C-alpha cells in the first residue's frame, strides 16, 4: 500500500480486542471492534489506508497522565484477586460500570497504545489522518476509572501531539460529555476542548454546562454545547458547523483529536439523540475539510451493528 494518496490514512487494529469481555449484562462490547474491522475488509477499505497492528503502551507511557498507584493497581488486579483490593477498587472508582475482567490491563495498554501510535505518526508527517476505533475513552481520570473507561487514551494522544504542536483541538461528538479530557486540560491555553453532548435530566456524567469555560490560562479554551433529547442532523449541524468554523478560525490548531462516539446515533441502547449515520459522518468530513492533521477515535456506541456501520460509512 505505497501508492500516493492526497490524504494518507493510518488505521490501527488488533485481533486481540475480540478476546476482551466486560461481562454478560455490560453495555460495552469490545467485539464491536471486530465487527467494524470485518466491514472494513468487506468493503476493501484497507486498500485505501496504511493498516497497522496496535502496539501496547508501556506503563511509563500511561504514566504521562495517570498516577503511578492507579497504573500499578490496573496491572495487578484480576477477577481472581480483586477481593484483596477492595479498598483500592473503591479509591479508583471500580463498580458495575467499570468492572474488573480478564485481561483488563492488556486491553487498556492496547487501545491507549493505538492512539499514541496515531499521534506519533501524525507528528512525523507519516499520515494526515490516524484512525483508532478502539480509542476515545474520554471519561477516565488521572487516578480513576469512569463510565466504562479506564485509561484516557485521548489525553495521552494529545500530550504526544503537544510535543510537536503549539495548540491542539479536542472535539467530542459522543452523546456523553467528554469530562475526563476537559478536566485534564481545563487550566491550559494550548488545548481547546469542545464537546457536543446531552446535558440535564441527570444524564451521565452530569458535567458540561454552557458556563464551564475553563479557568486561569485556560479560561475560554473550554467550550460546551449542551443539547436536548431528540437532537437530529439539522439541529446538530446548525450549531456544529458555524461553531467549529469559528473555533478553527480563532484557535488555529496544529492538530485535531476527534472523538466520534456512535451513541449519539438514533436508536442507541443508551443514547437519546436522533442523528443519522450520514449526519454523524458529515461532522467528520467537515473537520477534515480544514486540512489539519487529525486523530479520529471511537468512543461510546452500544448498539453493536450501528457502531460498525457508522464508522465504516
């Protein structure tokens, strides 16, 4: 796959994702990544991308954001010994949403590694767009799991991009607010975070109000666009396109990280928006039109066949 292309795309995947299982009744199904990859192959999309096997992140790489005691806990806890870690599980917010399962740490290393790899290739000009559908776990905090997310690959990728770029834009179109990423960069002017999400009615995670705009040097570098139930393509893009056009004009980022959670689609198991697959994809196309290096990740999405079809479309 060495043919010249106007837009070089790097795509990251590993068959090991199919081996991870959150539990029978848990909405998060890593198997959706295998379904997505099969559609990629079915449509011969791999012929238009450079395909890479994800390389697991090392604990030292995870430590660029996460606390040492949290990483150590992730590396040690298993379903067999979790009874010995009851205090740590409480401290690090492990619960029904964020359970311990076989291979947990390897899963975290794998999806985080893929996002870091994508950022590195962007930094070196080896691709224009990097895709990691396994990533986008935007709720994870420095020392806590949250909302099905354990390691925040997005923060790690942004930190990697900041080594080469003065400013990085983070854009989130998951139905849930990108709270973990916002919190990580709330005080800086080098990263602007923009999140379009459902807000109110006690919807998880309960953050992302219009008045949350950043603090100290980061004041006005956080932008939240809270939306209501039933948001459709017309309503979404009437806000999305003018807002993002102005953000790009004023902030002028050197790179973009875009979280494309598919739970904002109509008929999602946990969502309440009414976006079509075309409308969801149109948001990505609009951002690509600015010709800025971009890492694109997955995120939420709890109706498996919708996730697979959405990311391929």
